[in-house]
C-alpha cells in the first residue's frame, strides 16, 4: 500500500488515531505527521505495520 493509499484509507474509513496508534504500534505524533503529508515521519517497519492494520480494518468494514 502506498503512502497516499494509506492516507486515503484512513480518511475513508474514519479510523481513530488512538486506535491506529494502539493497533499498529506507531507513536501518535509520528502518525499525525505522516497523515498530514510527511512521508519521512514513519520508517519502513512502521509503514508496514500501519498498512497491515489498515488492511484488517478494510476487511472488517466489508463484513
């Protein structure tokens, strides 16, 4: 999932920041900066965890 796809998914699903912070294990300030457009706010590992969490949220929303 690309950075913009992750941002679009968060906006579309309206996932709470705290929930993403907790489930993906990403620090909240970094997450906020990433969603605001800073591609360097998250390292590759954090982006991977966030992407996996968003895929799970997409699956939940389809049920």
